[in-house]
């Protein structure tokens, strides 16, 4: 069972957002999501790629996932496995450091690394 803290807040424009909080490697991580019914939000965008919020969070919260910099956007991109063994790339915006707060921008199925030890 996944246990995460949910809380509602607003972004700078007064738009409601929600966030999930979990610990990874002894640090607190916040993942900020737009409302699921926001047609321009990140939840809808990843759903267009056939990916769920839970799958994105599986990758972001997994201590074995690898983070690099996206060549196309310059944003952080994290590659890792979902609980269903799907290998994804998740591009996210860095919101703040303490606690680490990230806002997923997009996610996609990625080719597995050749030396994957999963």
C-alpha cells in the first residue's frame, strides 16, 4: 500500500494544485501535480502518453532511478522503473530545494539501458 501525504495549495496564479510527499534516501520529496481535470495540467499531459501519476511517482521516489539533464529542455530528467517494471523517462521542473520539490512536466516510455540490472 502506498502511503503519501496529500495537501492542496495554490500556485502563484491562484490555481489549485495538489502535492504528494514521500521520503526518499532520508530526504523529503514533494511532487506537485495540477488538478486531474485541468486540461492543460501535468496529470492530463502524462495521461496522453498512457502514463499514470503513480507510475511517475514510482520513478521519482525510487532511490535506484538515475537523474540527468534533458538535452532538449535543460530540465532534470529521471529514468527508472515503475512497480510494473515499465522503464520511463520523467522530465520535471525543480521548484525548490528544501524540501526537494519537483513538478513533472512530461513522461514517456524510454529504451532500457543496456546494462540494466533489474
